[in-house]
């Protein structure tokens, strides 16, 4: 609401309070405030409860007005004394109330109702997920403002994308049509669906974003971009793109509100130092280390351990850094989101009755393209709060970043934009860059993003993945061939890359160890065809030694995960970077040539491998 409306409200308050305090029985009987303190108390006791209701529900006036009301009340209190707000006598209150209620409040209500009508528009046209809204005045909502309309009794949020002229704005429909019913047995909701609901059972029916909308329906301008809850109250909860909880656990409590659209941190706010984020996962920390505040592309098909890998990262970040994680599901399967939520409960990453370390934001593939195009920003906004307000190192997962681009492409055509290469939106680079630049390290904290990347038709030159690659600092490739060997995490040590693997960043010792490991694994890979055809006996002694050590390295790259402990029965291990480097140097230098290969499988550091190897050798001697 404009500032002029706030000032008018304060003026009305002053007139109401002063008139009823100074005037009683007509204008000819004017008295001083001190002579009418009882009537002053009556005026304020009647008006301020009304003002509180006015700001919160009656007229939907914005919070700044309530702040002004409180400030005005404090000023009167200092001027007249605290007694001005004491309870007046019942006789005076009864004499003031009728006139105040019948005249003043009605006039004030009419005044604000007519003023607030400038923010009301009507649906002019509906084309899929795009809705045109026409307003009666020249005052139009700003670009990216959130609008609200009623769709079958449920809130539907629209976001302003264009001003078309003739007082018409073009908007994109967000998610908001999930309908909840708590019915008794035998009562059927009137939605055309024949549903029998158990007693007190909660059922949700989701429709497409604009289904059920009609021309002429009222639309209200909120005056702000889409606001979502942020803060510790979001941990352990599932939200949609507009910040509404969808986990059937009630409203989110103790949170602040923040807009999903924000500028990237200024250069002076960003940290200029290149720092490695230690994950506790050996293969990542040694061969493809993550940058604190960097962007990592996670490549992997179905069944290679991508979900478990993500859960272990969340668990390790919470343990090693005390940080929080935000998981954002963008355009993926609803079933996968449901499975992830329940698996996180089983592995205690989410504790319904305790402290959780992750917030979940879902905009699945059945939802409108507007929701899928904005849900990544919703998750990013939650992560930004933990970085900027609490100084945390936050891990942000986006699954899948390609769906973010795909949703933007769907909306772009409906907005009338001329498509660019391969049918993508002409604003592809701007949309991607605007989000990716917000993912960075500041002097307060960091957001490290792990983004699953789908490559359509395995074409790396497709504009969507090609635009994404320009922002990535590291790539982690999960290989099906390695997973078939039973080695988990199934990270391919030769295909995974990172710009952080630089001696100026990680140090000479780390760099030399990593390159030597990659060299030995590459030599082993080149010898595999010879081994398959001729056997190990045809290799030279040097090649035999290389193969033996490489096979031990390959198995030592496996690691027991804490989140998989309930399935494997093996206690999880979080390995420090120094221990990882020292352990691989020991294998390279031949210090572990006396240990069998099996000793290196699913262990943490080299001491664990040696203890396991001695146990295996002891059992063999007994046999």
C-alpha cells in the first residue's frame, strides 16, 4: 500500500481519537484533553482493537501500517501518559461506542475499501499456464509481483511477467491448487471425483495451475514478489514453490518471510579465496574436490547410487561443518520425492521429533511450468537465509537443473517470445546466470550447489546442458560399470573433474598424490584388454605391480556410508582429507603390498584397511 495511504490512516486515527476525546455533546462543548481523559481512554480502547483487526484481516492492509499505528499509539502514550490506554469506565464506554461504531468505523472502512480496490483486477484471458489480468486503474503491479486469486476455494498465485498495455498484465501461474479435504467416512467432495474418505483422513487432489479459472474472476495484487518462509522452522519440512507446506504436518512456525527474487551478492561481499569444501568422501576429496561456494554437476543414471550419495553429502556436511542442506526437486517424479523423504527419515537426516538438517522444496513434473521454473529460486532463497543470516555453509541440491530450463522454455512460448536455438527461450543464458550467480561464497557463509544434470539424447552441445556447464566448478560422474563391480560410491575417478585440483589451491602433496592415482588407474584400464585376452601371466613385472596396486586403489575408493548403515550393516566412515592423502600415498609407495585386495574394500582410512587385512590373513592361516 502506498505511503500516502499510511499517512491518511494516521490522520484518521488522530482525528478519531482527538475528536472523541475533546468533543462530547456537540462542537460547542469543547474541552481540553486532560479534562476528558476518560473519553480519551474510551476512544483509544475502541479504535486500536479495530485497527489491529483492520490490518490483519478486514481490509488486508500491509504490515507497515500496523507499525505506524503502534508508533502513533506510543507517541500518544508519552504525551498523555499511560493512563490514556487504561480501561475507561463502563458508562463512558457505552456512551461513546454507538457513535464510534456507527459513524467513524464505517467511514474508515469505506475509505480504505475504496482505496484498496486499486489493487484489484480481473482475469482477462487464460492460455494454459499464462493468465492475463486487467486492472481498472493505471496503477499496475510491478514486474515479478505476486498476484493472488481464488480457484475453486483454493489460493492460486500468479507472477507478473509482462505489461501488455490497456491496463493488462500477463502473468505465469504458480503451484497453489493442491486441494485438501478432511472429511468423515461417506462424505464425497464435490470435485467430480468419486472418493470415499476415511474418518479424519487427509486427502489431496492436485490439478493443473489454471484449471477451473474463469474470465472475470477477481485477482489481488500483493504488492510484493512471491514471499516464502525462511529460517530454522523450514528444516525437516516439505514446501512447494510458494512456500506452503505439503507434508501434512501443519503450518511452518517461527519463520521469516523473504522474496524468491533477489540480486546476487555484490563483489565486495563475496569471498575471493578459493577454498576446498571437505565432504568426508575419499574419492571426491582426493580426485575431484568441491569448491566452497561452487557449483557441482552430478551425472548418473538410475540405480547407480545417486540418492544415497546425496544423502551422505547432507549427513557429512551436518557432521563436519554443522551446516544445513536444502534439497530442491525441480520437475522430477513425485514418487522419487516421496521415497527421498521417507529414506531421510529412516537414516535420521530428517527427525520428525528432533533436529533436522535439511529442508525440502518440491516442484514436480505434474505441476505447472511456472512452478517448475521458480521452485529452484525458492530453494535457493531458503539457502541464502542460512548463509547470510546464520553464517552457515549450506549445501543446495537441485534435481534436475535441466527441468528448470525446460520449464522456462514452456512458459516462454506462451509469453509470445521468439524461440532461439532448438526451441529454447531467448533468455536462457540470463535465466540460468541469474540463479547461478546467487550461488556463491560470501564473507558470512557459503552455498555449495550440487546439481543433477540431464543431457538430452546424450548431446553435450544441446543449449541447455551447454549453458549449465559454463557455470560448473566440478563434475562428479557416477558410473554404471563401477556400480556393477559393487564399488560404492560409484564415482568414476577418471571422468570426474574439478578446477580445484590445482597445486596452487590444494597444495603440491595433494595434487601429486591425486595425479599419481589417476595415472595408475588409467594404466590399469589400458591393460584390461590384454589381461582379458592373455591373462596376468603375460604382463611384465612392473605392469603386474601396477595392476595390483591399481586394483587396491579401486577398492579403496569405496567407502561405507553412514546413511546406508541400516542396509549394509557396516558402520559409516567420514574420512579426513589428510588421512585420505596419507592412505593413498601408502598404497602408491608399496607400503600395503602385503595386504590382500579384500582388505581395502569398504573401509575408511589405511589403518582400518590394515586391521581388516590382518584379520583376513589370520583367518586364512587357520584354514
